[in-house]
C-alpha cells in the first residue's frame, strides 16, 4: 500500500486531527506532544506558527509513530518544504491545484479547505482524497449529509466549531475525520500543557464511547 493511503487509513481510524497553532516552535511541540500523550494520533501544525518547519522536524523525531502534518499551507513552495521536513499530510484553508500537484508528486495526502460544491468537485478532479470543510462552524453538521447525497464518494473533514458536545453529531453525518483546534488548548498556558493532555483525553474518551 502506498504510504499516502496508510496515512489516510490511520487518520480515518483515529477520527480526530488536532490543529495546533503555537506561539513558537517549542510551544507547538509542547501542545502537540500533550495531544499525542492524550491519545490523538494526528497532528496538524499550522504555518502561522513561527518556525513551523522546526516544529515539524522536532515532532517527527520525538513522536515518530504519530502523523505530523502541515496546516495553513497557501502555496506549492510551502507544501514542498513541509514535505521535505517530514510532513505526513498537507492541509490548506483553500483549494490550490498547484499544491495538489506537488502533494501527488510526493504521494502525500492533501486536504484542502472547501466551502462550495464547485470547489469540492474541482478538488476531487485534481486528485484530492479528503476535503476539509472549512469553516465547519458556519455550515453546521447537517451540511455533511447534504453534500454526501449528490457526491457519495467524497470524504469530508470538517474543521472549526468542533467540540465535546457536538463531535458525535458531526461523525453521525458520515465525516471521514474531524479537525479540533483551540478547544484543545483551553485552560492551558505556554510551558504547562497538562490541561491540553486532559482535553485530548476527553475527546478520545468521547470517541471511545461513540464507537461502542
């Protein structure tokens, strides 16, 4: 099996992708490690984090069994750099044909942010396997089922507005996975990531109950 599909399979099994925006590389690594220790195996480190590439590289070293991806990737050059620094997947807030091409070249999953059916079908035609529904908080969970009606083959990962109270509601609609962001760092401070780990554990626990 291509590495690309191994990554997607693992992401789908875990169902949660932690979206990490750190104040700097060390902060991003600290948050990410806490999420992984709490049971979340897929981490998206946003390029809005200063020295994001350093964070990617460090995480691949200290947490080799986790999926470490790059987020907020806006152009093909940044996508290629992130892949060279070890990103297992690439996520954008928008769809870019150029990013899709570079990710396909390296057999790395590309998850572009799409909001309309036109954007989604353009992404599928460019070889995208999973579409990030962004911002999820605007469309609501019912949007997933509405899209999968006319396009049943599409894999969707909503990001934005996912929390402990509604995560199962989203998954019930047929999501491939969900992206969870700032709610994971709620109650934590830079240098102390104990609460991040607890927050991650709560999400994993909720998912465990849901799966059974």
